[in-house]
C-alpha cells in the first residue's frame, strides 16, 4: 500500500505555494517598487526577475505536490525544498551578518527557516 501525503504536508505545500507566488510575482513584475517598499534597493532588476521566475517555479512545484496524494509523488519536491530553504537561509544570514543587506532579509530568513523545519519534519515522519 502506498504511503499517503499527510494533511500537514499538504497544508505546508499550499501555504508555500501561496507565499512563493506572492513573492515570486513581486520580484518578477515589480522588482524596483517591491525593493523600495521593503527598503532593499534594486540595482539590477533583471537579476530579481530571474529570482522571481525561480520562486514561481517553486510555487508551481508546491502546488503540484499539494495536488498529489502519494508520498512517492512528492518525495523529490520535499527533498528539493529542504535543500532550497536551508541554502537560502544560510545565504541570507551571511548577508545579514557580513554583507549589510537590509533588515527585510530577516523576514525572508524566518520564512525559509519555518519551511525548512516543516519540510524536514514531514520528510522524516513519512
């Protein structure tokens, strides 16, 4: 019998898809306005647009995983999310402590840490 995707993991995928869509669209469509809003100046908007496109791809993968029912269908997405959220957090923390990036980076770091913990917990509970 196939292991099913837990309701908690489905909820995590759904929330991730929504947040990633919001951030991805902001970076993709209005990088300079969004940067001004969070006090993070955007010098090269095309780099932010690429990041926005990547974040939208993460949103799409979470939406597809949310729609799946079997663990084997979502396992690789969970592994990718664990990798992304840990690496993203480390990069942001480095930037906060050593590169002087704006305080809004804490918001991104906290969001990534929360998702890292959730995806790790669900991965090992499978």
